[in-house]
């Protein structure tokens, strides 16, 4: 997660993620981070977003905002402002780049 991200409220913009391929990943997750690192842990609090692992995976490297898939109906905002907060938190000023081909 991006360092200096706005601190989530107690309910947070935490995502609810279905994953039929790896069902142990399904559930609600609390994501937090600062300059020292990031933490991802299961959450009991209500989710702020509902999105698939596909959308979450595209946002994690920082090159894509969740706003476009949200406007296409592929990310559901369950709490007002959650898409903007998550887009900012995952954002990066440097585009993802892999210098090695596979």
C-alpha cells in the first residue's frame, strides 16, 4: 500500500473478495500500511468494497485505479468514498515495470 495513505476509519475501505479458484482467500480483508510496511489481515468489520481477485490484482501494483472497473460495475462501493480511498492507497507515481520477459 502507498505510504502516507489516509488512515481508514474503524470500518475502513476494506475489501470483500470472492475467490473461487483459491477459496481460502475469500472473505473481508483489512489492509493498512505506512512507511515501515504493510499488513493484510482478515477483518470482521463490514467491507467498504466488493471486488474480485482480478480487480484487486490489477490495482495492487499501483498502475491501475479501481475507479475504471468501478464505473464498469466490476467493483462495488459498499461505503461512500471507499473506491477513492482504495485507489489512492494502491496508487503509485511510478508505473509497474518488469524488466525481464518470461
